[in-house]
């Protein structure tokens, strides 16, 4: 069943040369899984350095999505690689053990309809500020372009 959820931009996280836009999604008015969010931030340095099998050249820009779903809290780590591709790793935490992350991607599993809304927004911003300005990418403008909506 489809029910609108709150999609909120949380903050811009800086780790070394990386800039990571952080989002939360919840059917509640506010995202309540703060322990999961804080632990995800602690895990980010390891997660964003994961290589891929195609082109491990990173743009050093990523976006993080934490989604309070019915099965638990989904954490999606999306890094821009090869200039126009996303590398995505998905983890699941339970409400009973909110700081333990189990990787659930790798067998074809991808994002749900609410997470796809964030990905759509980030895709459109990437095209507008980076790909259409290949000679002089506008990274700061991309990082400032965020989503905050009930969808």
C-alpha cells in the first residue's frame, strides 16, 4: 500500500575530500531512528571507499538515504563514479538492533519508490550542475540543491 512519506534533507557531511548529502525518509512526521543515523555516519568512511567492478574512479560526492521502513531501517549509500553512474550499497538495521547493519544489496535488490524519489532528484541535479557543465562543473550548486518534501 502506498502512503506518503516525509523526505527530508538532514545535512551535508564532509569526510576528507568527500561531500555527502544526507536524507531521511519516514512515514512519521519526523525521522526517529537517530541511533541508526549516527552509526551510519560513523560507518561512512568505510562505505564510501568501496570499489566497484566497472570504474572505481570516484567523484568524491555521494548521497546517503536512511529510510524507516516496515522491515527496519534501510540505509542506501550512493556514490557518483565514472562521471555519470551511481554505485549503491544497501544495508538494513532492525528496530530491535538499530546500530547493526547487514548488507542486503548485491543480488539485484535496489531502491523502493520513496528512495527512488531522492535518487531522481539527485540525478536531475547531477545532470543540471555537473554533466551539462562538463568544462566547469558546479559542484557547490549541486551540493546546495536538496530535496525536502512529503511524497
